[in-house]
């Protein structure tokens, strides 16, 4: 089993690893494939945060070459034409902090290469080599990894959502990240997300371009002995089916299917399932989820990535899922389980 590539965008690779490292209680797995790379947490308990980061391989790596045992070395084009995902290499990184530290040190290096190798004890490692012709620098760092077998790789899966979960569209994460940071500084332990359909949305939507599209209100609350905090979004819409297809139209159908299974939750259907609302001023309650403030703070903020938009899924009393689309055709999925009393 062999893997070798040059690092084109070390900042992107660091950002993907950091998003998973901050949320891990288990391990961080790096999936190496000629068309896409994936970095995700390997959770071992239902209460752990699950994070999946997906990016095109040619954004992060150049001269990508991967070879599994018993297979011939394959170019990127050949691998993309193969409908079998068996060419992917799964590496569980034992010390993600060490890998990101090495990559940050390489800022002034002209050449950064990475390959799958073994150390003196014949243990598998990711060997990161830093080179600079001007200073005659030639340094290698070994990051211990565990190469997962095919059976283990097939057992890895992305978080699932109930069909009733609806994706609310947010323009960004700055307000939410600031709110969570303030709540944590005030020693708030839990944050509650509640969303409901506006009663007046059907009337107001007739006068706008999105005629017939319902409008939702999202209320985020946190309490502690010092007081209470609240953040409210008044006019959110639900992402329409097929909204993401324009962005992915150049990708192969094979990769789109895998993305639905591994990178992002499936687009919901037309059927709405609402929980009975309380209060006369609010419309039907979409969902309500309470999560740990500490878990949110571990996932947010998203550093070193330019966020284009966010889909926020509220799976009623089960989980919050954030599907983040960022620069460089990067997708980030974070699943934060609800607090169980």
C-alpha cells in the first residue's frame, strides 16, 4: 500500500484537520482518494460529536499517487473512471495536533511532500518532508497512523437524519459563533435551538420573489446564574430540493452518491412533519433541540475557511446538524447530539 503527493494548499489541509481535531473524543480518519479527500472523526459513542470534512483532492494535493496492495498504481483520471471506491486509503491519525503543527511550520518552505511510509519500528506513518533550495532545508517529520482495513472502512458512516429534519439556510456563522462564545464565557452549560413556521409567512411570501415559500424563525437561547442570552433569526427559508445540484454538476454521479452517504445529509422531501406548537404568537413548531454549550464551542468557529452558506438541520430532540459550504468546493458536516436527561 503506497501513497505519495505534494501539498498544494497546506492551509486548507490544516483547516480540515483542525475542524475534526477540536471535536474528537475518538480518532481522526483521513480518507485518501484521487478525486476527493475526507477528514472525519471516528466516534465510538452516540454522545460524541461527528464531523466530516470533504474537499477536492486537486485543491490540497498535487502529483497524487495511490496504490493499494495487489493493485497497479493509478492516475487520478483512471481512479475517477473506476466506479469502485476500493482505491481509497483510510488512515487513522494518532496525533492530529502533531500533523497540523508540522504543516504550520512549513509556511516558508518551497516544497512540501507527504507519503505513507514506515518508521524504524516498521509502524505506518505519514512522512511529511519539508524542502527549500535556498536554505538547503531537507527535514522529515513522521506522524504515526493506523491504516484501516477494508472491513473497518466499510463500517464508517456519516450521521443520519430523520426525514422530518428541514435545512434552514443561514448566510454565515459569525453571529452564532459569537453567541456561543459569550454563552460559554458566562458558564452556560446548555444551548437550546427552537424553530417555528411564521404564521404570516404565507401572506408575506406572495409579495416576494419566493412566492409560496414558508418563512421560519430560529430562536437560540442559553441560561446561567448570571442571566439569559438569546439570538433570533426572523426570516429564514428552507433549502429547496436540488439547490446544491448546480454547484456539483461537474462532478461524477458516483461521487455525488457517495457525498450523500458520507459527506452531507440527504435533501429532504416535500412532506413536512411539525410538532404541535405552544403559544398564540408562534406558528407550528418545526423542532426544538438542546445541546451542550461546550460541544458547540468545540465545533465553532470554523477557522481558515471562507463560509459561503450554512444549512442548519434541527432533528427534533435528537441532534443539530450543520452542513457548511465553504471556499475551494469544501464541505463540512457537524453533528452535535442532543442532551439526554
